[in-house]
C-alpha cells in the first residue's frame, strides 16, 4: 500500500468519524493545525487501527506529531503485517 493510498484512507476516516471537510496534508500537525483534542485524537487512532487492522502501541503513538508521521507509521505496520 502506498503512502498516497494511506493518506487518502486516513482522510476518509477523519471525514467519517471527525466530520473533517478538508484534504489532509502530510505536513499538518495533528494538534496544532488540525486542532484535535485528546478525544478526537483517540477516535482517529482507534478508527485507523480498525480500518487497517493494526495496533498502534503507546510508544509509537507518542512519536506521531504530523499527518505524515501517522501515514509513515501505518505504512510500516501494514508492510510488517503483510
């Protein structure tokens, strides 16, 4: 799965579960730019885990600052599972 495909899927999850109407870009920061609070961030991460059938460990979650970080982590986990 390519990073572009993962970014599109993450955007779909954000639209469906967080009512986002914008296209997500890799450089956007989750908390500062997208204004996620802790509940919205948790919702996003749980729904991404469900969508990709992966588990985001707490130590990995703490390293995710931008949309690009999230896409990279998801790609690595999907690649490892495949």
